[in-house]
């Protein structure tokens, strides 16, 4: 069987992180089976669907390296893959179902149905349509034709009619879900449900079946939130006598508290992650691991490696928790492994400082490449670029034996040491740091102080904050002139 999958978002919001995972798994499955992936837009909800969202979804995926082989995004017959343009097709199939006697018009009014629902509720009975408008199962084709013509006349005269699927009684239907295994249901669990609000207004379950059939989809891979729709869709397939595609329902993505991933608890639009400085490769890699255990516990994958190792039958049944720590870790891995010149490009985009010495900027970038999880983390380290005001008393630390006198001694002696120290940037960063360390250990011994009494005040005044890189690394990054400037700034504060 040739593999053909589809990705069919509803364009009612910006590209969502869960949507990408669904699309990614479809894409990987298609590519590893030399198959095709179709993109179509389920935009029948006219109030909520917009072209802008459709474009955001398609361009967002393209940006991540995921593209379609057919349908939207290919520049060929794109319009035919918007459900809003497929009305005539659905109508034809609806008429087919009506003429085959597998569907019928229902003239029950909303008030009538609501009253029945209310009545059932009061008696504790689950509501099911009672089949009031269901014609006899034994109509022959001329009777059916007459029935349809009469119904159409009533509609023309102003009555409203929905279209319901005729469900056979007490049939057991089985299907195999490639993730969840065998699933079966009894047709008695369903009433004659509505498949179209009118001949021109087909509903989701109906349009999906028609599109998947017409587009010759072999595998339907989608979120678990659609599993309750699957039996209804299978009943529609059966009514048409279409052969069934394979189904695979992917585990939901959950917030850390195990509720369904939501805007309130997590950012869900990929644009938010990109603008925070997450890399697209890292986002894709992270989503790939959401719901799937890779062999050998390897965790970093390029898109082509994903195509190789993805295995639909190894996708988890249980929900997949969206673990920010893991995303940060994966992103940091990509940053560490990035070529320096590329890193520098991203890095410069984050920075608003002008007139920074080129070599100084480069040193900051070298340091940050090993420090940050995402590019926006750079804003936590702005002290590298310039010193911000702080309170000298904050350096006092009784436990370490650091009082104002010790701070002064530490800074005056550190200043001398740095002044006499020749930072040769032709040497390796490590060598420079080690040489500094040697010098400071000797100084600390000579002063008969403890490490913290000298190094803590120095680290604080070089950064102006209590959490920063190590002191020797700071001196390396700031350089002699800037280090001296910052120590003098602190000595001035001490005199006030
Ligand atoms: N349009 C549906 C959604 O965005 C997908 C339907 C399906 O995959 O069958 O959730």
C-alpha cells in the first residue's frame, strides 16, 4: 500500500506547539515510507478561521523544515485543499448518501429536541435521537427519490432540515489503532447523528471522511482528542462502503500538572518560543521526543535522523508532559554545538548596545555560548556589557568573614594584581584563567586571608550581581581596563 498521510489543521489560531508535533509525526511517517503528506485546511468554521492563521501555520512549518507534497504549500491547486472551497464536493456525497437510503432529512426543531433532551435529563436517561424523522429501512429507490423530492419541497417552503446518518442497530465494529491497539464499539452506542446542518452545511465528521477518501489517505495520524470522532467517521465510511484507512491517535501533550496543554499554563504558539530565542531545530527535536521513546536513549536528532528512527508503533499511549526543563536542555545543547559565527549572528540580534568593542563583544559571546539555554537569557547577563548600580553593603558576608574593611583590602590588592597582569589574548582562555588563578592564590596567601574574603568581593564588583560567572572568567571577559574601571567604581562607593 502506498503511504499517504494528511495534516489538516483548523486555521483558528497561530501555529500551536501540539499541532507541530502532529504534523511532524505525519511528516516523518510519510518520509520514512516513501509516501506523501497532504496539507489541507479545515476552515469551515467561518467565524473563527482566517487566512492569516492559515498562512502562519504553513509558513511556520516550512520554517521548521516541514513541507507538504500535495495541497496547501505546494502552489498547485492549493484552493482545492481549503474545505471552504469544497462545498460542491460534499454536497454531491451528501446526495449520494441520501439517495442510497443511508441518510435522511430531519425536520425536528431545536425546541422539540431540546425538550426531549431536558425530559431525558430529568429522568436520568442519556439522550439519543429517537428516530422520529427516520424513514423506513425498506424503501426502494423510487420511494427514496420521492421522499427526497418531498423533503426538498418542504425545505424550499421554509422548513429547516438537518441531515442524519442512518445507523444500523446492534452491530459490533472493530478497528485497529496503530498506537492504541484494537478498539471496538457497538452501533447501539450511537444515535442517528447529524452529518450536515443542511445540504450546504456539512459537519466536521462528514467533511473529514470525504476529504480523506477523495485524497486517498492511507493513514490518519492525529491527536487523541479526535478518538471519539473515529467511530462516527467509521460509520460514515461504512455507509459509503469505502474501505477504511489506518488510524493512529497520538497522546495528548500535557501541562506539568497533567492537565491538557493550555495557553494559561504554557506558551503554545511556536512564534513565542522562537522570539524567546529557542532554535527551530531544538523545538522540533523536543517535540519529536514528546510521546516517543527513542532507541539507545539518544536524545539529539536532526530531521533526517528523526525520519530514520521514528516508529509509529512505539508511540506512547499515555499523555506526554511538556517539560520546559527538557526543552531548555535540548536548546542549550544546540547552542553549545552551533558554529561560533552562526551563534554570533543570533547573539547580535539580541543585543541593543551600540559602540561595543568588537573583541569585547566576541569574548562575551564566547562566554554566553556556554551559559545560556535560549537567546533571551542574554538579558539576564547584561552586567557583562556594563555595570549597574548596586549597594556595597550587599557584599558584606559574615559567614565568609567579609566586612567593609576586608572588601577594601580585597579590592585594593586585586586592583594592583590586575594592573600588573598582562592579559595576552593570543593565549587560550583556560591558560589566561589559570595564570590569574595562580596570581590570586599567591596574593591570598600573602594577605593571609581566605579565598572567599578576596574573591567574593572581587567577583561581586566585577559583575554587580550575586550570581555571575567565576571571577577569573569575568576578568578574562571584561579585560584589564574594564575590570580596573569596575573595581575603582566600587572603591568610590566605599568612600561615600
Ligand atoms: N481539523 C482538526 C484539528 O485541527 C483535525 C482533524 C483530523 O485530523 O481529523 O484538530
